[in-house]
């Protein structure tokens, strides 16, 4: 069994009800934190986890709502008995190193216990963060100066795929194919915001997320990175993504858990 905890379900402009996107993926003793937004320490506190209990983290790209909490996570692990293994694209790793050096210049990477695992940003990647766990990545569309990775975790017989801050694309469909759960961003709603152009912002609607899930053959879809204007209408987002199909769609709240 895989357990996914939605630490945060909002985007860059979220405040209050939904904090910035963050996940915990856990299975049989394995735990990986996904994204380290500005409120990561508060997110972990809400689920009674100390920073020292985090040993692996994946960060999809360098935008602040996904990365600005990283120095605080690292700082709060000072004295931890284990290293922090960081999985991210080459440019994102470079940004994380700069962030740490800027805000805590007197604390070395070695003292922070950081071990970097650089993932390719020009082609699909695959690594094994723990025995029996495979992490596959694919580059997805986002602003040209911000390489962004979608990720798929294969944990035993189950698999979970995350695609955020991106347009609906073939790379996500292929990566997610057959996943038990697709976690896909829905920064916009085609129903609630009919005049919006999500492509101009390199983001997706709930409707588009549902289409990706169906194309990939995923039975369950979780909508995250929900925009502040639409986050109060999860019922609308669920029906928009479902589009009359039998797709199982959820719009999780911060702190909610689901089993896969």
C-alpha cells in the first residue's frame, strides 16, 4: 500500500486555506517529500513530522512556491543522523545551492548533510532512491528558462505520477500511463474561468487534467496546485475533470491523506 499526504494543494498565489504544493509519498518504510515551498516547516508540523525525519526530497523545478522553503528544511535538519538526499533537475539543484549559500553562508553543504542527485533536464530519467523504489522523470512544458520535471514513483505493485506547473502534454501521458494515481495540477477551470488562457501561463485546467488521466489510463486523479479563484469550488472541478466518465477524481484539502 502507498500513502500520499497532500501537505499543500495550492499554487504560488495561495494563502490561508490552501498552502503551496507539497506531498509526502510513503510505502513500506520509504518516505519522500515532494516540493519544498515557503511554508514547508508548517506543513510538516501539521502532520507531526520533524525535519530530521525527512531523508529524501524531490523538487520539480526552481520556482519559489516549490523551492523557497528548502534552506529552512536543511537548517532544521542540522544534527540529523542521516543525510538529506535531494532529487532534482540540474538547474534546480544549482538554484537550491545558491539559496542555501545566500541565506546561510556560514553553514556548509557538508554540515547541512546534503547529497545531490541531479536528474536530466533534456531527456527522461530514472533512478532508484531506495531498494525496490523507482523514480522516473520526464521534462514537461513550462517557461523556457525553468526546466520542469514530472515524476513517477513505482513502489512495489503501485505507482503514483505527479505533473505540475505544466500544460497537458504527451510526455505526461506517457509517463503516467497505467499509474494507479495521477496527481495533476489544475491552476484554472474551464467552467469557472471560461475566458482564461492557461496556456499563456504554462498551466492546465481541471478539464485538461481529466483528459490526461483518461489518455494515460489512470483510474484516479487528484487535482492540486489549485488556483485561489477556483479552490473554493471543488465540486465543480471534480465534475469538470470527470466530464461524464467514471474517472475517480478528488480535490484534496491540505493535510488530507489517500491510499493507493
